[in-house]
């Protein structure tokens, strides 16, 4: 059952695999070129929900993706589940006009809206959906809340802005609707705890210096330990460094240096969902770049390991009363 056959089923026969094993194979092939392995988990979670909806009589599967970018997520799901009831009425929202031009080129049948999804007025008349996707979107909301006085992210204000954006997204759910949230995870524990590390090469040390100079959301502080190739920095700064280390020296760094991927701890995600009446059915933390991090830096502090990188939440709104 090769890729050509899968593609044919998706675009021409509209007869996709029925059993889970075939769906697993379909997505393994379909997402083989996807560099963001964590994002793959969000697509798989959403696909399982759409299959569940499609098997329920009278249930539609209209999707809303907030911060849809170039349509990578919503487009893949639309292609895979083209015959799911109502899915052709799905909507993507993004503030980037160029990204939306790509979306409209690749998925001309879908509706894409230009605008800031954190603006309540933008969502006021958008309607309600069976599935809302927030994939790597809320960390951008957090990172944009920079204090001119501090010259870095105003954390309390930024967290409140994230919560309000999440509240707006939850308001777009139908009763008993589903939300798939995938984003960065702030590790728990003392964020100011000192961590000592050793760089695996002089090139890795140079990349670290670039990170310190150019990372915008927070000022990164460290001190030399006196040992060759070793520095000490806070847990807060270390988690941001290792997360961004995979982008250093690449074109994507020019965008990634503007954003902090971490903002909420697992407890804060749970609390936000509970306060919005969202019932969490699945919560997983993931680390997909562990080996890349190990190749870059060694942690010397006893009892400390690399942090969890991503969080995936599948939650459901309250049923109609």
C-alpha cells in the first residue's frame, strides 16, 4: 500500500482506509517529510477525533485552526478526511497575509481569514466548530507581550494574554466540541536553579554565544565556571537555550529568536482548561530532540535531565445543558 495509492485514495477515490492500522500507515507516509516531529502528534490526535466524529450519526467535523500559518495542519487533515461531514466548511485564521496566500493556493475550497485571533472582535462572528486546533500558536501570543521598560517579555501580562486567547478559542467550540492544543511546555520546579553544562564542541559554544546575543524575549545570563567549555545558567535560561539550539545557524533562527516556546507549566495548562470548562481527555508531554541536545551540550549538574519539550492536550467543551 504505497504512497501513490494513498494519494489516489485521498484525492480521487475519496475512499480512505477504514481500520486504524491502515490509517497509521497512511499518516506514516503522508507525514514522512514533516520536520516537526512533535507537530505530527497533533495531526494524529486531530485525525482520531475526526474519525470518531465521522462514525457518529448526525455529527459534523467542521474545523477551525487559529494561527494556521501556511495550512500545514488543517490542510493535511482536510486531504485525509475529505468526506467527513461538514469538513469542507472548515476555517483557518492567521495574521500573516503571505501565509494565507499559500493556504488559498493549496486549499482553494477552504475559507481563510486574515486577522489576529486574539482579538475578540475577530472571532465574534466566526461561528462555532466541532474541532478547534491551536498548534504552536499560543507561544507566539506570549512572546509578543514585551514590556518597553523591561526590554523583555512581561510574564504576568503575557500569561494573561495567553489565557484570554485560549478563552476566545474555547468560545468557538460547539457544545461537546473538541480542542487539540499543541505547544511548548514550561518545566516545573525552581526556574532560577543553577545548571552547569559543558559544550560538546567549540562550534556548540559559538552557537550558544549567538543565542545569548540574539534571543529577544529574555536577557540570557550565564557565568564561566572556570572549567574549559563549561558555563552556569539558570534553569529558566537553559530550557530556552536547548529548545532553540536546533535552530541556531539555520534560516529559521531569524524567526525563532523572537519567540519563547515555553510559557505555561503543565499545572497552568490544567488550571486554564478547568477554569474554561474544558475537560481534558488526553495530556501528554513529549521530547523529540533529546539526541540533538545531547550532541550539543552535556548537563553536569547531578540529578538534572533535559526538559520535556512539548505538551499535547485533547480537551472537550461542556455538553449542551
